[in-house]
C-alpha cells in the first residue's frame, strides 16, 4: 500500500515538473522520456550486476532527503539534533 502511494506521488511530481518545467528546471520544454532519465525514483530496487535486471536479493530502499522536504515547507533553517532525534 505504501509503495502504491509513493508511486502515485512520484508520478504526480514528474507530471508537475513536465508541466512547469520552466519554473523547476529552467527549460522551456521537457519530454517524459527525458524526465524519466533524470528523475531519481523514491524507491530503488536491487539489480543483478551482470544483467541489470531487478531481482529480489535485497529489500527495496526508500530514498528521502529531509532537508529538501523542509525547504518545500518553506523553512530554510537546518534542524538541530534535538529536532532530528527521531531519525536515530
């Protein structure tokens, strides 16, 4: 269920970036193929080194940058260690 929600969120972000690419990427236009090439997915899966295909050797990884989330919220201040204690 979380995976489905994150996939929907990821697709929504990509579509917004394509729609307003001048605002976000300083480019007049960008294609879906180009966006898929440069976009870093939220969830990464392990891949076989020889074939490059996704395998189930390891669990998927969720990648989030908390500082980017804070900037999106409008806060330019870096949180102190007390505010980040929930990460440990």
